[in-house]
């Protein structure tokens, strides 16, 4: 576990949402015997038991339950799962129905920070088990990892000190930070080269490049969706969309004067035709088509499912096609952006154990596996000799991943033969991403996007009290709906920016001051953990 314990930061298990399950809370095979428990106390696998655990999570691929990795996983555990998945698009609704019914499977994978009232309430209401007394004995590898990494430990428990789930973690610090840098803005490098343009750095550079694209017949210079508009662009003006902190003081970006300044620039770009004319309704397939078809000059995307996919798709049909990751824009040359897209250190999603499960000890033992040395390698690289080989001490993916005989892409093969892309309770390894992002353009983009101060200003994972959580949700639901509606109207000119002050007042009237107070109280408690 030595290498696994270098790590830290959540990336996390599958998303959990729930279907109404009848009678699944007890699992199958009866209660654990004393002999079973004696075996569980030893951190060894496979476990000698005939108990089948019920496990609810999102299905991340059509063969997720039967692929090579999952089959080997259950073999190594000595435990089989009865897998259950919510219908796509119905996760939240089905989770709420399941919670209301009280019929939970042994293991439930979910965003527990979003549980109404927070994870502490999920414990007091009898939905999930408090793990404090179980972890030291039945999950010693995970428990020791937490004790050795207070940064992670602090983010894996509630204000009341309760442990409640098994987070996915990533190695962090130094080069390991690349595990958290997986998306950003990309420009057509071949267009930049043809037009004699430098990679843009400042917001004025961006305007110049996008305008040049437009003047040279590029129909959609900035081809990003409404959801991607503020993924770092606000950083050029010193604010994000949403909550952030400055020296321990909670702030809300969408009402700041700098936010108005950002909106003014975006409106100018929209009026000049620099945005895609249908940016409000853009979807992934449309962006793919426009970028590969030569209509788009700049996009926001992920390194794997974006840059890697696009470069591969254009390789034969358009050999000149090229992409470059560009810095998040700043006002003044040499500045470093305060805000950018960067994965959280500890992810709020992960498997928890039903309070009604008759197999809590076994479930804890099962979920501990990913934090063992063997589990660390298995989750990240799969089976040695099949999906990877040790080459000079470096776990190197085999041709089963890099040149799959069944025609699977690199990412498809990773899903089939490993769990490296964030599907489980384990520590994600830098050496996985070094091989996944193997193109020089991907590696260069990571180096560029790493340059941000977002960790200084981002909010840590907070756990408001039950009363705070319900009050906060009611306020913020109204605020979010109104803010999203208005920022699109400001950009497209349906509402003039001279109404910004009235907009700010309306946000405050929805209860922003109280919402900020709740966030501040939660942040203060987090800092005292």
C-alpha cells in the first residue's frame, strides 16, 4: 500500500442513484457467522463467504456487470454482487423513492453531500451506517491511509466527525496534480499557424484571435455551450460563477462588479458573432461536427473524450488538423488565473453502506480492497500479464489496452479491463493518466492548464447541518434558476446590462445573505475540523 498512500484527493466511485428495490436490504445468504467475521478481521482476499451483496450504482457501460474487470474483481474478493442500476436520467428521482421506502441494498453509491440534510442526517435517519467503529477493524488499509493523510481525512468525514462513505481518491501534489487537470479550452492550432497567430494569453488576445478566425470565414470562432461559458473565462476578471472564498470569507461570484465586467465582454463577443450563434442549445454531437468539419475555431473539452477523440477522428481525413490547449485567459500578460476547471481533491460521490444491511462488516471489508496494494494496482491497471506488464518497475499497459485485438478504443479498453477512469473506491495513480494522455498535444495541454490558483479560492467539501441544508437548498434553487436565466439574457442582449443592479437586488431578495451565512458557518466548521 506504500504507493497507494502517496496519494490523495477524491475522484470517486460511480454515481449512485436509486431504483425502488423490494426486499433488497437484507442481501442474500443470511447473516455472517462468527467464523466469517474472524476471517474478515484479517486484511486478506479472497474472502471465504457465500454471502451475495446487493450493490446499487450507475451503469457506466452496457457490459459493466459482466466485463473482464468486474468478473475478476468479484473473483479476487471472493464475493459476488447483485448489481442494481437506476434508469438513465432518473437517478435522482429513483434515489429519492428508494430513500423514502427505506428499502436500500447493502451498498449504495451516491453524492452524499447532496443528501437532503447532509450525510449526518443520512446516518441519523437510518439510511446509511456510521463507519467510525467499523473502519479500523474491517478496513485497515483505508483507515491507515486516512490517518496518514490528514488533508484527505478532513475531507472524508463530517463536521461531527462521522465517516460515512468510501471515496475515490487521486494522488495529489506536484506532478500528481495532472490527475486533477483533465479539461480546458482548445484552439485549432492549424488555424493559428495558417493565420500567423500566437496562442492567446490575455482576454484581449482571445478577442483578437477569435475576430481573425471570424474574418477568415470560420463560422463559429468560439464553439462552446452555455454550460461552458464560465468554465474559467470569469477568471480573467477575478470571479467564478458560483461560490468561492477569499481568506476564509465566502463570496458569491455572480453578483460581483467583476462578473458584470465579464458579462459585458461576452455580450460584445456575442454581438460580433464570435460565439456560436446557437451556443445556448449546443450539444456534444454538434460541437464534434463543427470542429471536425472546420466550422469551429475554439472549444472547451476533455483531454480523453475531447482532444484525444478529435485528433484521432481527423488523423486520416484531415492530416493538417491540430489542437492546442490554451491558457485560461487573464487580463494582464503574466498573470495567473484564479479560477479554472480542476477536479476536486475529495469527491463527494462514493459507496456507503445501508444502515439496515445485515452484512456491514463484509461490505466494509469488500470496499477496503481498493486501498490495498493489490487493489491499487488492480483498479488502476487491471490484471498483470493481461492488461499491463511491469517494465522496469513501471506498470505499462499492454496491447490489450493500447491496440485492442477486438477493436476497442484505448478508453473503451480501459473500461473493460481496468477501473482506472474513476469507477470505485481506490486511489487513482498518476501512471494511469501518463499513459492515457499519451499524445504530445494532451501532455502539453495539461502543463498549460496546471497553471492556476483555483485551489486557493475554491470551496472545500462542506457539510451543513440538516436544518441548514434544507434551508440552503430552498434558497439556492431559486437563485440558480434566476441567475442562469439572466446571464444568458445579458449576453444575448434580451436584457440590457444597465439592469445589472436590479438583477443583483433580486438575487439578494431570494435570500442570498442567508445562503452566504450558511456557507460561511459551514466553512468555519470545516476549518476547525
